[in-house]
C-alpha cells in the first residue's frame, strides 16, 4: 500500500474542485431549504404545518439527503484525506446514491409529472433547485470521482469492493426510502398544512379532505382516501382521478429497483476496474 502524498493532494486540481464543489453544494442546499421555508412560513399557520412541510417536502427528500451526503464526503476529503481513502464503501455508496437521485428524477419523475401535471416545476425557485441538485451536483461529483480514479497519486486502501456486499448494503438506504415514501402517504393531514396553499375542487369549492404529504404521492398512489392535487393555471385542483388508489403504479417501483441495481453494478465495476488497472 503506497503512502498518500498530502502535499500533492492540497496542490492538486482534485482538491481545488472539491472545494468548489463543496461551496456549490452548500449553496444549493441553503437555497433549497430557504425556498422551502419561505414557501410555508406564515405567522398565522399552525407550527405543526410548518414542521410537516419542511420535513415531508423538504429535508425528508432523498434528493436533499444525498446532496448533503456528497457534501460530507467532500469535506472529509478536504479536511481528512487519509480518512477519505479508508472509506471506499462510503465514497462509492454516495456516488451510487447521487446517481440514483439524478436518474430517477429525469428518467421517472419528470415524465410522470409532465404528463399528470402533479408538480409545479415552472416557478423560478423550483427550476433553480432542480438544476442544481439534480444536474449540476451529480455531474460535478461524478467528474470529481473520475479525476480521483485517474490520478496515480490517489488510491483507496481497499483494492477491491465486493459486488455482493455493495448490492446488499448500498441498496438498503434507497429501498428503505421507497418503503417510507409509500407509507407516509397514509398519514392524514389537511392539504393546506402541507402545501401551504389551498386545494380547490373543480366546481370552485375548497377541498377539505387529506392530501398526499409528499410530491412522491404520484408514484405511491396506493391510498384511495388521499388526493394528489393537479397544478393547472396557477391553482392546485383536486381531481377525482387522482384520488383512487392505483396498484398498477407498482411498475414504477420495479423501475426504481432496476435503477438502484444498475447504479450499484456500474459504479462497483468502475471502482474495481480503476483500482486494478491504474494503481
């Protein structure tokens, strides 16, 4: 095992990119969290509604959690590089998770939302967050990881990551999260508490029943008593078609699992290839 050259690390472009990436991810998360908070902050609104919105449509998102994990990994590299190269499984798991975030957003979620109009992605804050957290950060993190692989001065202590181990361990978090997304939509809450604005029936009256507490409701539509509002012409509407539980959506879960397994296989093979042939 070669000794890691710390002088090279601190002068290398990989270190500089890590600092830049950390600043960008931190700024992206702050922007997203502040936007979430401002969207729900109302001095007259029950505190429970603010907490519910900030968690279920904010901190509780897989997107924000995986972006935060990327930031943690980058900070470990910046401040404790020797520890970073001992944590190959953490690094690879993070790379896998941010890949899942990117792919599920653009391959699964975006097309579904575009067809069903169940998300308001056209407002400026949402578009900025989407671009930063689902495009800029994943591609930047991938590029940074590949630079580490190609630099002969960098080498992880583990010369090989066991594929079976990664399939078992790295898949736990996303699979548990999928199950979480399914069951949170059985938590009854007033629509205004969650969305921060009123949902209307198509006849113009106020919709007073429960709504899905997460935008993931469109892909976890198993609760026949919950509504997933449709955004149209600047207003959130309750559509009866969205209120019926739809077990057929299980096919999208199969797509999720395929993306998870695909990301684990791809990055584990890439890691083992570079560890074997370049170091």
